[in-house]
């Protein structure tokens, strides 16, 4: 199901690598390690699907470049040094390999068109994807964890197959509007965030919220939504400390990986 970017006829080839900026700063190294940690922990949680899903982050200090996973690797294989740095035209400026085609066409267009989207995570994680396959709004707002996303979601109703050109990436970016979470009908989910920590936090709790809702729905009993006024108030309470909580969450997963899979940093 994954497609190599070099196999796309409309991808313009560059002869050699262009002169590139200094990409060896401590800040960029930290971003690589944080993103690698998210890949590893996503694999542990069953969020990945083969080699088909992808995370990206704008390179700190370089809004025209982004870090992304290379084609052909499972999340559990990735390390900081294996991640690619690409420009918005699809040229790899650092790293060995190339991005998967849909990763490039989705992520490049979102980073290009939505400057607030410093980080974009796309998965086919099972419970959130299951809700993308059902009638009506994906989240019912019946559980406290779901209220973290109250008013922050959009739904892409127009599934068009694989995103293998710039037009599809542009369409997806336009569908997002002001939302941070996009349920892609018949496909999966996208999470947008200003930082890697916040993207990870949203991805993790989105799947937990979806899992709880699917389990509640499976009982056959009526799933009761929270009163909208209370849902809005709870959302504001959750969001008040969200950035700090996300940083602590990322630090916690890095401590686990440092003890059990330290090679992710390499």
C-alpha cells in the first residue's frame, strides 16, 4: 500500500543535493530525538500500520524544511539519524532514502499552507480509524478524555483514494480549517500541533478516547454525551494545562525508552 516518492512521475528530480544550511544544531538534534521517541512509542501502542503511516515536524529555524520518516521502515525501526530532512518540493537535503509518496504530498502541503502546523502526525490507528468509518460525527463527547478534543475536530468526508499528488494534499489542508484533529473518512486521522510534545499527547489521548467510545458502543447500550456547556467547560480546564502536561508526557516516554530502547536516540 505504501508508494515510493521517486516512483511518482510528477515529482521533479534534482541533480545532486543543494547547498544546505547547518542542520547539526542541538535544537534540531533534540527535535530528531523527540520525533524518533514518538515513532517508537507509537509502535509500542499499536498506532502504526506496516510502513504506511508518517510523522513530520518543521525543522526548528527552517520553515521550508521538515523532518519525516523514510520510506520502507516500520516505526519500531526508526532512530534519530534515520529520519530525513526534506524541502517542500520533495528534495531530500539530509538523510538516506526518501519519504513515502503520500507522506510527502500530505505533509508538505499542510506545512506549506498552514504555518501553525509545525508538527503533523498521520496514522491508521485502529480505534480512531474505526470511528472514521461510521455514520455521523466520529466522537460523541461522552467520555472525559474525548473532551480534550471538544471543538477541535474536523471530518474529511471526501475520500479520494491515496494522496499521490499535490492537489490531494492541498484539499486535505483546506478541509482542516481551524481544527487540530482531522478524521479522514474511510482512512485514518491527522493530528496537527505547534510542538512534537503536543502532537504526541493529542495522538495518544485521541486513540484512548476512541477506544473508550468503541467499547461503550459495543455494549449495545445508549452512549450518552456530556451536556454541551459542561463539555465546553471541561475542555477549557483540560486545555489550560495541556502544553505543560504534553511536555511531561513526552519526557516520560523518553525516560522509558532511554531505559529500554536507548538506540532510538542514535
